[in-house]
C-alpha cells in the first residue's frame, strides 16, 4: 500500500489476469489452483509463476494432482511443502532446487480428502483440515510429518454428522494468552480446537434468551496496530470488522452467554448422594450494578434433559471473597452437571467441588 495509490485496478504485465481458487508462495514462485468447469469438475491443475515475478506465468509451468483420480479442492503451502488437498486424497510436493520444478514427495500421500475448500490451514508448524473419504466424514485431522493424526473424537464427529456439517466449512486460527485455537465455522455450528489443552468447545452467539449460530468466519492478526490486534469478520455481520480480545466482555455491545457441562459422574450403577457444591471462580468482576448469577442444572438421563435450574450469586463489583455455593441436590446413579451465565463481565472458572456419598443400588 502506498499513500495516494488507492482503488487502482490490478493488472498483469504478462497478459490476461491469472484465474485462481486458492494459492500460496514457495521458493520465490507464486502457486495457484486453477479452476475448471465447475461442479463436479473442480480441476486438478496447479500453475506456478516465474521466480520473483508474480506477473509472469508460462503456459507449461504447472503440475497436476496425480496420486489419485479425485478432484482438487484446494492447495496450501507450509514449511516448504506444497499440499494438494483432493476430495478423497491428500498429496505433498516440494520444489526441486536443481530443476526449479515441484516434485511429489514419495510416500507423502493420505487416503482421505478435504471436504471443504476453505477448511485446511497451517498453525503452530502443522497443517489441519476437516477430512473425509469414501467411507465417511467429517473428521478433524492434524498432519504430523506427512502422517494424519485424528484429533476429533466420536463425540464431536457424531454431532457434526447428525447436523449434516462439513461441506463448505471455513476455518481460521489464532493464538491468545498462550493458547492456540483452530476455529471451524460450519455455518449452523462453530467448533474450536484448543491445541494447547487438547480440548474441543462449541462457539455460539447469545441472543439474550438463546444460543444462536456463531457469526465470526475470518481472522487476521495485525502486530503493527498498537501492541497487536486480532481482527475478525463474518458473513452475517453487516459488513462490520471487529477487534477481538479476551479482555472484552461484550459481543459488539451485547451480552455474552456461556455454558459448560461437567463430565458424566458415574458410580458403577450405584447411587451417588450429592451434598453441598462449591464453585471456585473469580467473583466481583461485574463493573457495576446488580450481582450477576450463575445457573446450575443437571441431567439424570445422560444429558438428554436438564432439570432443576438453580441460581447462585457471583457478587457485586469487587466482592472478591464471595463463596459461590449450591445446596444438596438429591441422588442419582449417573449425573451430568451444567453451569451457565450471561452478561458483560469477566468469567474465570477455577474448580468445582461437591460433597458426595456413595451408596448401593
């Protein structure tokens, strides 16, 4: 960008504009995935430019996905490796410094494909994608030294399959407070993988009374803006661009909603008697006004129905010594506890303790 040179049309000194779907940069050359006629033919060709000249493209400087006959979804370049993501397979290429042409890496091919053109990305020195093959999908993969590692579990995959998610998903990554996140927006749902803690979570917006689809699809980090800013946008955000931060406790001026379920508590089919429950958390974080509350409910039918919502105060501003507690809640052979809240204040959950007595059937 140069001051005063705005709104100029792009032009190519070498001739017509280069058409592309996805692209990258490797060893001085630009790479583009060439579009084909459209569905179902997505094409298999990747062209590359002259070295250090993105305006010069020779007609014979291209490679073709060749490991299998499936179509090419997208390409991605990371750590000097060119990945060709097909609809059913993935293959890896690298540049041959002697010839200046890319060549396939022997053995670097996986028998699964990418189910979305905009799903694959590189983060933390590895490549991630939402994949599938002729046997099914979607499955979340991380590529470790050309070897796919499945990072989603049957629980996430079952929810994705049941909701018909996967195709046309868009993903992005970011790092904040020591955690590296991969966010996959499927449209109806969005899921985030915390690579640091190895945990999945679902991301939603809060309407004031219910959770709604997550609107953030795109992200970039700009280190030159102040001390660095995370900039986000989405398909349904009315053209707005936002700064995102864990230090913001609102969603564009609206309340944030959250909910967390505790892993299933089970005693081999015997009764568990639940006594006093104490939530260790940071209290008194509301800036002003009335004290917010946290709602606790539970399910005794393995998470299908949640009952008995009960609230507990988390304190007015600066009430940092408050204890957040709930009274005894009966007995069950198996229970899932759940906590939820909404507002514009910091939420920092630390630990949950419950007095329990174990009994016979």
